[in-house]
């Protein structure tokens, strides 16, 4: 006996429930992805991980070296 106001309220509640369900599904998928990523990290071979870290560190040092050299470049130095 609530009429149109009750119908509108029920519609808004239904829409809110649908949004909550979609958010819960997204959160569940994200949690599954995070758990998988964590398992990949925990299950990795320590030697392999250390080797990958050393490679990444070496690449980063090369990038820093090139960046430092580029920062010292100037047209005046080039023309000398």
C-alpha cells in the first residue's frame, strides 16, 4: 500500500544490491589474483630470485651511469 514511493525505494535497494554484488565479485577476483601472485613469490627458487635481482640491479646501475653522462653533456663540450 506504499504506492510509487515504495516501488522507487525497492528499485534503489535492488540497484544498490546489484552494485554490492558486482563489487564483491571484483574483490573476490582481486583476492584470487593476489593470492596467486603471493604463491608465485613464495614458491620461487631463492637462487633464481637472487639472480634476477642481480640482473635488475646491474641494469639499473647502467641506466644511472648513462643518465649521469647525459646530464653532463652540453653543446659547448661537444664543440671542443
